[in-house]
């Protein structure tokens, strides 16, 4: 599978974390996506390491709906994507990979 990859740059989040984002266009079956995991001490200061998924789920959203679902500090990537695509109609549905906030 060959997809056009569009680099959307990086942005600092309110937490200080720097996020790097790319977009890719192709006709993927979202059921085929799998997440990698990361390990962290949980509960804090317990000495126990637990594994968590980087991405909870993959879904398709219209731009307006995606804007309401992603973190406020990451909406800049939607703006950059629309700019790179020449202001494509916001009703176009795109696959968005994101990590849903959880209380780990």
C-alpha cells in the first residue's frame, strides 16, 4: 500500500509536550490498525509497571467533528492539513488516529 504522506510539522502542547504529526491519504480498512504500547509506573510511586496502548481507537471524522474531538492544542494540525490540501471541503471524511484521554 502506497500513501501520500504530508508532514504537518510540530507544535508544543499546553503541557509542554511537543507533538509531531503527519497525514496520509489512502483507502485503509480501519479495522486493520493496531497500536503499539508504552510502559509506565502505575499507580504512581507503586513500583508496578503497566502497559497501555498509544492509540485507543481509529475512526473517520469530518473536519468539524474531528476539531471537536481532538485536544485543543492539536487543532492547529487540522488547519495545516486544510491549508496543504488547498482548503478542501471540510465535509471530507478523514481517518484520524488519536489517543483518547483516560484516567490511568
